[in-house]
């Protein structure tokens, strides 16, 4: 899928007619460059998906934990104002060439964001090294990489890749989606029908490092994860030594593991968790060992 990012509104029907599938638009303290509800509605009506990114100035992420908390609170309020569903992430921009000496403050900033929004709603925009570093620290669930400052490398952790700037007379940048779920809305997990529950939701996460997102759409739902089976029929496991890492979203806990914490389990285990009301992100799953694994996740 191909998309645009821009700070000045474009004609949504024209964007769609040029073969683009999504737009990435700003949230900030500067209303002039921000998306508003009318624009969001027009984009959706034109058949475009929407991604949101928060950016004020290039090195705002050097403001540490308190800056992350303040920005996350403002970004959340603005995102709700333009109609973003509560189970979709917001990217926060790291719009400069970072070095390792910058990383401690950037980590603190994203801890502030994560602690307010929850891990599964936190994303980062930036060059390849900082995207990889924030993933490795468990601070972001989504990465949007720019080609700038990346030395020609495309990170395996990139959900989105910005590959060209200054197109259309310096009004837009070009982007490519690297995963099915790159933080856009609308977005739905796959629905399947079963004898037990025709509203059951399932997805099999089959790529190493791929995240799956579960959410509740009715009161009383549970998240059920069945590890390392070949397919949705729950037949023979593919790798008995494989490992699943679960990172919890807001409002969840497992045996004292707080939201944003993590734990793991191996082949043959079944884990189930009560989901709070109403809807929202509540669990994320990553396959850690190799690409032959299958993880089956249900909302029941």
C-alpha cells in the first residue's frame, strides 16, 4: 500500500485518484498543520485510511518523561476529536539524526508516552537506528521509518517506510506500508465464524517479530492465546521450543504483571485473560523464535 504524509491539506479525492491508499496527518500544538474532523471524514469518504503522527519541533523528544506525558495527553485528546478509534496508535516524531548519547532522554520521553497511552498505542517516527532501539527497549509497538539518516537501510521493525520527501512541488512525502497493520484506521482483525460464537475474532501471527492486536467489542470478552499450532485447526505444533512474548495493554494484568509489562510461555500452553469494558487494545503477541511458528489468538 502506498500513502502520503503532508502538513497542508490536499484534496482527498485527488490523492485517491493518484493511486494512494492512506494519508499520514499531523497532531500538534499548531492548529494550522493539524488534521481536523472534517478532513478526516472527507478522507474516509474518499476511501483513504488515516495514520496520525504527533510532531511539534524536531528534538521535542529530548524533553524526557514529562514531555512525553504532556504530548501524549494532548495527542490523545486531538485524536479523539478527529474520530480516531481508541484501539489505534499515534506516532510521535523523532525528526533528527539521533546518536546513542541522545537515546536516554528519548527513552524517557517514550516511557512517558507509553505510560499514558499504553504500549499498544505508542509508535515512533524516525531513522532506522532509533526505531530499532525503541523496539528493543519495549517502548513502541509501531515504527515509521524515514529514509533520511538511515544509510540506505530499511529496518525490519518498520511498519511504515517514508522513502521520498518533497514530492508534488514540495508539498507531500511518499510512504509505503510494510505491514498489514501500520496503525491506520479503519482497520479490522479477521473475523471467523464458529459453532460456539459467530463473533469470535482470530488471527494467526506467522512472521517472526510480528505483532497481533486483540480487542474486545462486547462486554465480558476474554483474550485466549493458543501457542504454536500449525493452523487454526489446532493440529500439530511446528516448533516445540518456540517462545511467545505477551505485552499487556492498558487495564490488564496477569499474576501481578502490570500494563506495559511482559511475560512469556512456550508450546502447549493456553493463556486466557479477562478483558475490561469497553473496547480497546488489551494484548499484543510476538513470535520470537522463527518464522515457522503459528500463534492462534481468539477473542471469546
